C-alpha cells in the first residue's frame, strides 16, 4: 500500500504531487527565513533610529541608565517596545505599519515642534499599552520574585513591597525612565482654558452653574467687600441674572460649631463655601440631623448672595472630566495614582496635603482636586450620588 501511494505521488498530472510538496516545502522555508530575517532586521536599535523623527528621543535615551550604566548591560528600543514572544511580536509589527502612514502619507511628527505637540498623546499610548500587559517588556529583565529588595536603596525598599501588595506594575512608577516626560501641566492648562472659554459664553439663567475657581460672594449686588468665598467645583442655583452680578443660592450642610462653612455633604469635610461673620446670620437653616456614627449635629442650610459673572459653567460633567485628567497628570508620574475610592472622603484631605509639595498645582487646582477625590471617595459613592 505504501509502495502504491509512493508511486501515485510521483505520477505526473501534470506535476507529480511529490514535486509539488517539495517545491512548497522549499518555498515555505524560503518564505519563513525571509519573514524572520525581516523581523530581525527591523528589530534593532540602528533600524529604530534610522528615521529622523526618532532622533530627539534617541538623544534622550542616550542619557538614560538603559543606554549606559555601571553593569554595561544595554536595553535597546526593541527590548522595551517589542515583545519577545512570537505572537505578540507579530501583532506589534503589524501595528507599527500605522507609523509608516504617519511618516509617508500624513506626517504628524516630522518636525521637533510637531513631535512636542504630540509627545503627551504618544507617551500616554505607550503607558497604556505597557499597563495593559503588566509591563511585560520591563519584566524581561526585572521581576519582583528575583529582586533582592533588602539590598536596594531605601526608597525602593519601601516602594517595591508596596507595589507587590497593591498589584502595581513597573510603568505606574517608572514613567520617564528612558525619555523626557511630556509637559503634563501644559496639557492640563490647555484643558482648563477650554473650560474658561465655555464660561465666557455661559447663560446665567441656567438651572445650575458650577464654579471654576474660588470666587467672592456678596450680601448685596453693589457691595465692594465680600461676605464669603465660594470654592471651585461648587454648584450654585441662579436666582436672578438681570443685574451686573448674578444672584445665586448656595446649598449644603453646616456642622454645629463650624457655622461659617457650608459643606457639600453632611458628615464630610467637603467645602462649598466659607462665610464671614456678617454673612452667617443670613444663612437659612433647615432640618438638623444627629449622626449616629459621630454624634455630630448637621443642619441643612442655604445662603443667597451675589457673584460676579465670570468663571462659571453650566456643564459640571466637563469640569469633573477635567478634574480626572488633572489627577491623572499630576499624581501618576512618580507612582501609581490610587483610585479615588481607595480612601474615605475626609482621609483625602491629609493624603493630598502630604503630596501636593511634589506637584506644581496652584491653590485652586488643589481645591478642585480635593473636591473631585472626596466626591468620588470610598464613603461618598461618587459625585453622581449627591
């Protein structure tokens, strides 16, 4: 039977099957060899930096510990940006064809100015990809289970066990290890300017308005001395917008013994408005509730006053979206930014206070960020709940 099968394979029709198999096998070997050769040729430092667009990041990389270090071990572009496993490597190579489009058809980073304008977007793409794979390429050389943590620097000895416990990944804390970090503050400022632009065309007859910055509130429309201050991200209800200033009502809760402050929620130190002595008697008071958990008395209150027609928007969701970006840009460069729900609302005050010295946040940005985190904290259920 085997003899007959062998003879049939060599029977011409018009070419014997055996010849076709041999030709196909040789062709497959040639194709496979060529394919793998192409993969390797495009998978080295020289190829990666052959495009002039890569020269700025190449110069940055040459100053990093990945390029030159005491041990003499160099991590090149493919080591960090191309998976070693064959399947993921092929997928990454296919994805890289998009870069050819942006080089030859629609150049988007062909000048230093264009590259800087896109640096944040490009960096976020890489950070997201590395986060999704648990920093797979980093772990080709670095792994928690092979680290001798007690031999590391003091800060690393503190942070690595914490990262293991919390399930953090390399890129959470080591952004900018090989390339210059994008100007995250500039991105935040640009986003805030868009909100300011919205405030210039807002209707002060809207059902609700939300403050972008700390603003004065006055007892009377023509007063020159403020009766208090309304903090960023406080929602007010317009009452009368016919004058030079808009008459608004600020609502919230007052704690017994701290009547100058209007809080966003009972039992939580989430600041809406800080009032002066002359304004406190003008506060309207409603139901008083004693919290079982603390024994504190909280009263539902409202205050009506006048505010300047500026720095308010009607789309509060846009401000919360910006706040989320501000938090990500400000608090995820040096370490993995914890979820807002990681802490209780009142805990966030101390946590943020201890960290702001490492940022370039303005006072209003700090207040906005604190309110965003508190309203999305573990015990507040998210901003949509109140």
